[in-house]
C-alpha cells in the first residue's frame, strides 16, 4: 500500500491528509465546505494533473516534482 501511495502526486497525498485531519475535528457540513474550497484552489495547480494524464497516454510512470517544505496555511483552531 505504501508503494501505491508513494507513486501518487505528493500534492494530492498531502492534500488528502490535510483534509482527513481537518474533517475529523469538524461537523460534516463544515468539513465538506472545507474540502470544496480546497479542491477549488487545487484547480490553479494543474502540473500534477497534466503529468498524470501525460503518463497515462504515454504509458509510463508519472514523475512528480517534490513539494517544498510546507507551512501551515490554515490555523488549527
């Protein structure tokens, strides 16, 4: 399972972890609103999506850029 997760976009893995962590401390509607806002923001970062689609069409493994060190964007309230 770890190999499968590591093969994914680092941005997508990080985003999924952030959303899971945020959702477990919130009510359902607030968690869903947060995820909707997060997903809308990710539309402005298409590099990993383009790499994924290119890899599929070229029948190769995707190569993603490493993430820079991440600072907390949202407070942990």
